[in-house]
C-alpha cells in the first residue's frame, strides 16, 4: 500500500500562506500629512527633516506637486499623530490633514 504525500504538501502550503499573510499584516502603515502651501523641494525637505526627528519614524517621503509627506513608522511602532502634526508645524507650514492608522485629523490631534 502506497501512502500519498498530498495531505502533507497541502498542510505545508497552507502554513506558508498563513505565515505570508501574517507578515503582510505586520507591515507598518504609513501616515500621510497634507500641506497645501508646501510648494518647493526646500520646504518639503525642511518639514521632512522635522518629521524624521519624531521617535519611531523609519522613513519620510514627500511629493511637492501633490503637497503631501508620507511617514512610515518602524515595524511594531505606533506614531503619535500629535507629535507628527507638531513636527510638521515646526517646519514652518500649516497642515490641512493628517491621515494614518490612528485616524484622520483636520486639526491638531490631542494624542
């Protein structure tokens, strides 16, 4: 009598798919900061530099034409919306919106 390896192969494949799904779920969720009067690369770099100083920030990207900054946290870190908002303000521009895993804000968050 010959035993089939299909149940074992199926279990291994299911386990790998589960691990892949878990790894994706753990990917850091970025926060987008909209700054309507951010109109040059110099402004964007200045604001981005202030935002990068917030503890837990892994990466800061900006798009001057779309007028936003995207902030990616370090894995396992939750960034404070208030700290991000205040850091962007220190860059010298007014924000209109901050959208991230903690919610969407159109005025300075309290946390």
